[in-house]
């Protein structure tokens, strides 16, 4: 019995995802093999084919489940996730992983067509071209960090006394936070619309999302330049202010020459819109 436990432990530590997939596919009935290979290849690319199976974590399995559910109808998503679920169950049954991961693959309940249409109409995030590019780059950075954290968890898990394994707990907590950032970035990109910044404004130069404006403080005569963006993209240090900030909300829909009053902690301040493009 001791020998069998030792073998299982070694397998958990050493087995790579690609090797585990190759072993598992040999157990799949011939009629189901083609579909299983296709779905497992997608799963492998998403989590990273060079991963050790011992580093797979429940949060990323749940995230994959959400992504599959969001991209297809419930029946289709069920079939896709079923192939991955059987593979994860195989890993647990054979001692390659210690935690049951298959239970984290669940198809989210669909909503009515009317509800989906309402959500699609209301959940739109407008980003500048630069803001969209920055978000894509951040997402790629987060995905790279996910692999690094998985390796940290693997190293920390080598200490079998997991009851007081502070590095392991810290790595898992960091992984959970990172998964949230990835999910938020992906959700934003799914509903993002890039603002037309070509400068093709109406003759009265109405201020809208993406507008670059120059304001003059009526009291001091000082001017400031900024761009109006959505909250997701706001960065005051880079002169990007949100359309829901006090100044942003006050100038939306206004035009060059208009005067706006903004309530601030220092009291009401009045600005004149000098430029807009």
C-alpha cells in the first residue's frame, strides 16, 4: 500500500498536461475520441499545455467553464464541458491530482432572448483605440503571470505540511486575485466598442467620449487639457478623466465657448471650454 501511495505522489508532482492527455485519450472509446481530442486541445491551449497537472486550480477551471458557457448555447456548452470533465475525473481517479476539479465545470443557466438582448444593449464599454490596446496588453500580461503563479503553487506544494504552508496560501490568494483581473479584462473586451477619434465632429464641436478638450479656470485663468473617457480607462496622471467624474459629467454634451460649473470639495468652480476636438 505504501508503494502505491508513493507512486501516486510522484505522478502528481511530475505529470505534465500533455502527457496526461496522451494517456487519457487512449482510454476514450473510438467513437468519442475525435470530439474529445478537439475539446481537450482547446482546454490545453487555454490553461497552458506545458503545465503540470498538479498546478491546475479550481478558480481557473471555473473561469474556463464560464467562458465556454458564454460562447455557446447551453446544450453545446454542456457537450464541450463534458469532455473536459471526464478528463479531470480521470486525473483524480488515478491520483494525478489531489483536488477534485471536475465539479467546478458547470454550465451557467441561460437567460431568455429578451434578457440577453437587453444586456447586450446596455452593457457596452466605450474605449479609445489606445485604451483598448492597453487593456489587451494588460490581459496578456495577466495571463503570463498566471503561469508564473501556477509554478509558485507547485513549488510551495512540495512542502507536504500544508496546514501551516504560508507560501502556498499566499500564492493561492494571489492566483485568485489574478483570476478576477483576467475575468474583468475579458468581460470588458467582450463588450468594448472603440471610439472614433478621427476628428470628424459636428460643426458645433459637441463634447463626447473620446473628446480632447482644453478648459480654463475662470477664477485663476489657468488652463488644463484632458481627454474624456469611460471610468475603465480613466487615469488623471495621463490627463484622462472619466465621463462620470465631476468635471467629465459637467462638460459632456457641451461645446466650445460654453461655461460649466463644477462642485468640488473647495466649492463651486467655473470653467470655460476653450478647445474641443
